[in-house]
């Protein structure tokens, strides 16, 4: 898609998706970008949000800021809701006030994970833990506060930035000869660079004045796999690319054998058909992302 003249405010610039939004938007000549981290803009402070938005007057706000410490959220309830719900609401209200659109990132954790097949946007959310509940509250707040909203649910995000499953596996792969990995949770690994690209494509369509169906969309990777199968692919590629010397022996274990403070959805498969039909954006090819970019950059772990 060609460059489009637009003013974009990005929150959470240091996160996995935020980092890639900055990388990709800076390369586009017609984009005026204001990208802020949590120190530069605390989205839980409504006056600060309003002042920033009124001063910059963006066409698009992309909210990549979030409280993502899933287990810690079980005891850090107020902060999780302050960031994931209140902060999202303040940004959406500010967007509505100036006639901007807001693109907001959400999560598979809004579902309980008990469905047999893939989750569609119309399935009833039933979050199990504080993180999922706070993200669902954020979705509702954004939808109620700003008419021109896109909520993009994603899952199993990985990248060169921040903390994620790929980085953890590469670290453990150098420390241990064998690993036990959960094999009864299933989802679609999703590359943060592809999430950023998807959000930018949607933003361009909105700014160009295209007829856009606002609302909730799903975007994640294919093929769907278990965490154990995902780890197996990570280590296979890491050995081939000489990031690690020997592939550890992997054993698939049940979720019950790896208890965590927050319960994880057993099924995180997201149906991305709506995004394909409305924006012609295909699901993330996570294997290609793993093979062509992430692991090579992560040779720092060597």
C-alpha cells in the first residue's frame, strides 16, 4: 500500500508491537508520528491524555500500551484495570472529541478457551483471569467511547523486542538439554511486526476515507499449534541458523503439570476471516517470520 498522509499517535512505543509501529511508520514519508512510552504519557491520567491528543490532533490513535503481566495481574488488579480499561477509555474519549479513529490491541484472553473450534468475533467473551477481564473491560470502554474504533484481538505475540516465548525458549535451550513444554494449549503464534503492519494498513484505509466496518477483528498466526510444537519449530530453526548448537529434547506435558497463578485459555485459536474479507489482510505466517527474521536477530543469545 502506498504512503498516505496522516498524523498518528502511538502509545506503548517500547512494547513488542509499539516498537514495530515506530520502525514502520518512521519509514513512511507522509506520516507525522508522535510515539510515546509510559514515562512520556501515562494513559491512566486523563488530563495528560487529553492535553497530548489536543496538542497533536492525530488522525489515528494506535493504543499499543497495555499491562501484560498475566500472572502478576492476579494480585495487581487495580493497575491492570487502570491501564487496560481506564487508559484505553481516556484515549478513545479523546479520539472521539477530535474526530480521530482509535485502533486498540486486545487479546485471546477475553475468551475462556473451552470452545472446540476457532473463536470468531461474535463469540461471547468469558475471561478467566484478571488480565483477560481488564482487557475485555478495555474493549467495551473503547467501543462505547469512540464511534470510529477498531479493536484488534491477537494472540501468542513474539518478536525481537521485549519478553516473549521465543526469547525464553532460546535462553532455556542454551541452559538445558531437555525441556517440558505444555502441549494441550493451542493457538496461533503472531509476529509483532505483522501486527504493526496490519494496524498501519487499517489506519491508511480509514484516513483515505474508504468505507470501513468499525468494530472487533481477529488477527493471529497460522497454522495453529501447541506451545510444544511452537517450541519444536523454534529450536529446529535455531539449530539450522546456528543460534544454538544442539536442539534440546522436548517433552509435551499437560497444563495441570505446569500450574500458574492465572489460568491460560486451552484454546486460543482465532478465526481471522472477517479481517481477510473486509481488509484483504491474511493471517500471520509465523513460520516465515521465525525463519526469516526473529531468530537471526536474536543471535545475541549465542
